[in-house]
């Protein structure tokens, strides 16, 4: 069993509230637009980190983190990318690959809009944690927390932090 904290779009912002939740997770997954190593360095001090780079990330972050992070945890195939689209409207870059070999859990960021949606056609769960940072169109900073136990994704929680404005 693994406790996961999922965040995205920090845009160089990290605070004690984010780090508090990171310290309670077995793994922290960051779905891109990290912004600076300040974010990843602090997360790595309190938990294991898996991340992908986003469209605002510079070449140093892109050198450390992949565009797509595809792995299996417990018995759940996972695909994390920054710009992935949503069920029935996947980004053109990934559409063919996700249709041929869908993971059980597909994660993207980019929109700053929290979304949890099940794709019945591909039999996968899509998660977008919204934005944990302070830059962007979102009003409330959000993250997701859940448990992966064997083949199950369960105990999904939305973490809402203070309003951005």
C-alpha cells in the first residue's frame, strides 16, 4: 500500500502547507510546471518524488525529469504527463499511444483546473490535481491525495488550500 500526494503547476512556489502534506505521503507525484529546483529539492527532503517537466520548465529541469513518466506501482500502471488532455479529448501527442496501451491511472496538469474523471472507453481513471502554486487562473490552490493498494486506487481526497487572491 502506498500513500500518494499529487500536485502540479507549482510555478516555483512551495510553502509549509504543501510540505506538510508531502511529509505524510510515501510518494509525491508532480505533474509538471515545477518552475525551479527550490520546489523539488524541498519535496525530496521529506518524501520520494516522481515528476515530469511542464511547458514552463527550463532545460535544467527538463534534463532531470521526463516529459512522460510511465511506471507501475503496486499493480497499477500509471502515466504522468503535463499536457495530456482529458478523457475523450486527449492531446494529439498521446492519443494513439494511450488508446493502444491505456494505463489504469492517467495523470496530467497544465490546465490549473482540478478534475477527476473516469474514461469508460479506455477503462482508466484520469486525475488532474489543479494547481498548488500561486500563478495562474485558478482561485483555490489544490492537490489530490489517495492510496494505491494492490490493484486499487482508493481514499481519493481533494486538498483545498487558501484562496489565491
